[in-house]
C-alpha cells in the first residue's frame, strides 16, 4: 500500500482573514407603504453595477447574506460592485414591535418599495 505524503499548497492570491471590512452605511427612506431600511456597501456611482439583495421571510440581510458575502471567493467579485441590502419593514436589527392593528405590506407592496430606494441612491 502506498504511503500518504503531506503536500504544501500555497495560494496564488492568499485570503486575508484579518482584512478590514468595508464600511456600511444604513439608510431609511419613506415609501407609499411605510419606511424601509437598507444598507449600502461601497459608493453608488452612475453606470456602476450594483448587487441588490432582499432577504427571505423571517430574516434580515445579515442573517441571510452575510456568510455569502464574507466567503473568500466572493471578495474578488464584490470589490467591483456596490451592494444594497434591503431589509423588509420590521426585520432590521433593533426594529421596534409593530403596533396593534398594523397591516404588513403585501409582497407586491414590498417589491414596490425598491424603486424608492433606487431613486434615493440615484
């Protein structure tokens, strides 16, 4: 039986776990269906591509997408994009409890909030 040998592998572009994370800017904008909070990584510029995320039910952008965007292989990709992470109303960290009788926006209304965000960012 052949004996196993240890092999040293060196990456051409090593990952930098201690690299300082980008500064996130959190914004809130009023829409016809209430206030929506979103977090922007990078600086929005005209004609610069953007990645826009909208989390799944019961999550927020951090719990849904943070591990994806912190994954080492994603670093080379995301450096070329501004990222806009939308939190549905009441799903952002530290959100207050909805008042009694609050009517939560429908899925169509949640989607209709996105153009307000894009207009805010120009």
